[in-house]
C-alpha cells in the first residue's frame, strides 16, 4: 500500500514539475520590445525591435546601426573601427 501511495505521489509531483517547466518555457518565448540607442559624433540613432530575446534583437539592431553610420560618415578605416565600437555598445 505504501509503495502504491509513493508511486502516485511521485507521478503527481512529476506532473506538476513538468507543467511548471512548460509554462516557464512559454514565457521565455514571449516577444518583447527592446530599445537601443547609439551616439556617434553627436548624431543619435535609435532602434526599437520586437524579438524573443535581447541577443537576437541586439544582433539585428547593431547591424542597422553600423549600416546607418557607415552611410552617413566618411568611409575610412578609422571611422569604420569607431563605428564598430559604437554599435557594439548601445547606451
């Protein structure tokens, strides 16, 4: 009898843990809006991106930052390095 109760109790606890983990995964996949802002030589560039993670939103937004500043400033090696540094560090 005791073994049967422990088996049922284990099954119930396992089910509860499984349901909790599934609900946590659902929250992890929520789409949120992230806001990034960069400043280069007093010019400001801002991006608002909706995505499932900060990393994905940042990767997309930092490429937009680089493309924006490269199209608006002289295309020199030093300028490119400065822009890479700015776009890798949003404020």
